[in-house]
C-alpha cells in the first residue's frame, strides 16, 4: 500500500482502523509500521475526529458560509455571493465584478 492509497482510505473510512474494510487492514498496519508519514496522517485524522466529537452541535454557521467558501475556492458566483463584503480579498487569478 502506498501513502497515497493510505490517505484515500483514511479520508474514506476515518481514523479508526477497525472500521476499515478487512482486506485493507494488513497492508495499512504494515505501512504504519514503516512510514512516519502514514503515522502522522493517522494522528492528524484522529485529532480532527476527536475535535469534531467534542463540539456540542449547537453552533450554527453564518448564513451563506458554504457559498462564500465555494466562491473563494473555485471562483464561481453563487446565489448568495452578493453577500460577500465589498472589501473581501478576491481569490488570486479570479476576476471580481465591480
């Protein structure tokens, strides 16, 4: 198993290796025994999952947050993109309407 394959499985199945498909466990554990990078990827995923589990779920994101993230990431106009503040920095390489 390569580190890229490990990352893909980690993204797909999470940091609890016992929840991974049985067919992948032996190779994943072998890679973890040999690769500091794979160990760091697993540690990062577990830390993220623990942090997410600690939230109480009562927090509500601001209106239009997903649209603003999408626009910043991909430079696409969305229904609520007009809600962006006029002084928000544009994404490099994108054209911002005046």
